[in-house]
C-alpha cells in the first residue's frame, strides 16, 4: 500500500509539472485543476461501480 502511494505521488508530481510547463500556467493553478479532475474521476468511478 505504501508503494502505491509513493508511485501515485511521484506520478502526480510529474503530471502537474508537465501540465504547468505545457500550458504556461502557475503550478498552484495546475495542482488545483489536477486534484479537481482526480476527485471527479474517482467519484464517478465509485458511483458507477456501486450501481452494478
């Protein structure tokens, strides 16, 4: 479980860094957008998974 968290954190860091470089937006805005996208995706996945 710890290794999964480490991989998630490292992947998230590089995703935020890559997105902020490509869009030329401050990294704080990009981290907020990325967290929002992840929350929406996880919520949708849980809702769809629980209805089956």
